[in-house]
């Protein structure tokens, strides 16, 4: 997208939080329709995939998107946990000693 700058991370994060808050507060279990523009060849292949799995294109895409969101959430939780462990540190029980023996 030439000419467009990416939104600063804080703006993106704030927008995401606002959207998630709104969705969970006002419509926690309501499904919404959306429109996608797909290349005709891609749509044909997606229809074949859905038929092979015995499902609809909508159900196939919904399942894949839910999987993507679950993976992202798991990654974010793991990242947060790892960063917390790094900040806190870990006692490995090591005490410094001289390689050459006692200094006194």
C-alpha cells in the first residue's frame, strides 16, 4: 500500500482493545456476516476444499480463523510469560568462586 504509513503500535493496540471490548460487551455470542473479495480461481479451490471436508465455505473459513485466533492468543500468553520470567530472573544456585582457588 504505497503512500500509507503503518499505524503506530499503540494506536493499533488501542483499536484492537476497543474492538474486542465492544464485541464482548454488546454481542458476546452473536454471529455477524462479512463479505470477502476472492479471486475466482481461489474461490473455486476453497469450494473444493470445503466439499472434501464435507462442510461449507463459511464453516471452513470460520474454523480456520478461530484456529488462527487461538494460536495467536496462545503465542501472546507464552510471550508474556517468558518475558515475565526473563525480568524476574531465576536463581540457579550458582555462587562465584575463583578458578585458581581461594584468594586469601
